[in-house]
């Protein structure tokens, strides 16, 4: 048997990135069997290594993989055809489709909305999205979320069982439910991105998966502005990833080396945001992206348009109210109108108890107190933040601030 060469391996890897979700989604649409779809898709990609080495890479890899996976599913169902349900599945699959169409209908939009159905627990939505759309293994998802592989496997099994038992429809929701369901999809994608963005232990490949899925959603829903807003937000954050830490220590935005920011990502993020805003239906992700754009396009920290950022946070609080948004607004007010004005807002949030045990509340208060020359109070606030900080990079940053005081 001829071993696959680098060119074939690269072609299969590229097809996996581009076509995995589509192949799985098509088979789920035909059979309704999630496990069968995943297994047969895996078989098709494995067989591609041998077949493409022997016969050459097909002109349409996606169509070849879909047809091969479908044929594997027919074989599997023929061997297992004992009940009426299997016979019906087989009858659907066994219909001769003729030549594969030039454009296979994209089933991934239905798959996204099914994976992110509100009847599923939020952790299950995340796991199912990464497994079925991105093609991550159970072990990879478990490592990314610091969960045991057995726990993640059980989560996936329960999610698929819930879809079957609850009769969750494999479809894009009707127009009257689309806004609600789209919000759930976007929340899953942003959580995946943030999990990778915030980790400092090698799990950052998740950000690439999240950006890829956001691009897909933009292509599948071109008339919806919020997927573009989320994609713009991710691109703008990703543009400064390389400057966020130094030797494991967090570097604050004002101290990052802006010459190392990825200008291509910033340009794409800004253009994507402009496209979303031009649709005239502003949403929370668009406003967050606009805030990120203010930072990304400022030539230096001193040039940051803090009054504009404060106004944007006021709008974000209207669209998506939360105490974390209020905290960020307080920082912007401090930078725009003076430290005492921002500290007054932070003290209001502290007194409300809405962010008890949230490390960034204490860290923000500490930073503003330091800037205001109140070193003893700042030291106490930094110590409180240090106790609550969840990542090593943040703990090192806070420790360095304490050392300076």
C-alpha cells in the first residue's frame, strides 16, 4: 500500500477543516443519527488518505467525502437493519442520488441551531458545537475546558439523548424565534472564543475554532448584523493576542506594544463592523466591537477616545445590562472625566454586592486608587484581587503591582 505523501495529507487536513461540519450535518439530516453521522464521516476522511493517494485528490473534495460517508452509512445500516426505524433510514439513504450536485446544500446552519437549542444545558451546547461542527475529539474538548474526558463524553451522550427524546427539531427556527435562538448560538461561540483567549496553558486553538465558526455563521446568515458584530469583536481582540502576556505576566492594554498588533486583523475587524452597522440594527456584539475598535485604532494609549468608549458602554448597558458592563463603564468614565468620578461608580457597584468575589472589581478599584495616589487603600484592594484571580498570568500581574506599591 502506498503511504500518503505530504500533499495528500495537506489536502485531507484542509478538507477536514472546511468540510467536516458539512459532511456530518448532511448525514444527520439524512439519518437523524448523530453517532452514525460522526462515525461515517470519520471513516470517509480516513479512507480519503488511501484513495486520494492512489487516484489523486478529487476536484470537489466535499462532494467526494459526503458521498463516501453516505455509502458507509448505507453499509452500516444494512448490517444492522433489524427494526423498522433502521429500514426507513436505509430506504432514505439507498435512493440513488446520481451524480453529486455541483453545490451540495449547506446543512450546517440547521446543525448550529440544533446544537445550541435552549432546551440543552449550556455546557452541552458548547461541547456539541465543538464536536459536531468543529470536529474536535472528546479528549480535546475535555482538555480545553479542564474537564475529565469521561465527564465530557457523558455530557455529549446526554445532549444527543436529549435531542432524540425531546424531539428537538433539526432545523433553523421559524422567524418569530430566530432572534432568541440566534442569541443562544452567538453566546456559545463567544464562550468558546473567551475560553481560548483567557487560557494561558496551550488551549488557545479554541479561538481559531470560534473565529472559524463565526465566519461560517456570517456566510450562512448574511442578512443578520450580530454575527458580523461578533466576528468583528473576535478579530479585534485576536489582533493583540501576541502582546497580552510577557513571560507569563499579564500586560495591560495601555502597556502593550502596539507595533506588534496584527494590522490585517484590525482592518478586517473594522470593515466587518462597518458592514454590520450599515444594516441599521445595532446589537450588543456590535457595540462591544466598536469599543474594541476604539482601542485597536488608537495610535497610542494617550490617544484613546475615552469619552466615546464611555458613551458606547452606556449604550451597551441599555442593550445588554450587566454589572460587568457597569464596571467597564466606570473605568471609561475614570479615564474620560477623572479618577474620582470613576471611583464613585466603582464604589456604587461594590456597595450593591452584585460583583462579590469577582476579581476584576477589586483589581479595578485597586488600579484607580493607585492612580489617585491612595497607596495603602490600593494595596488592600490588590491583595483582595490576588486572592480571587483565576489565572496565573493575572496573579503574576497583581503581584507585580503589589511589589511596586
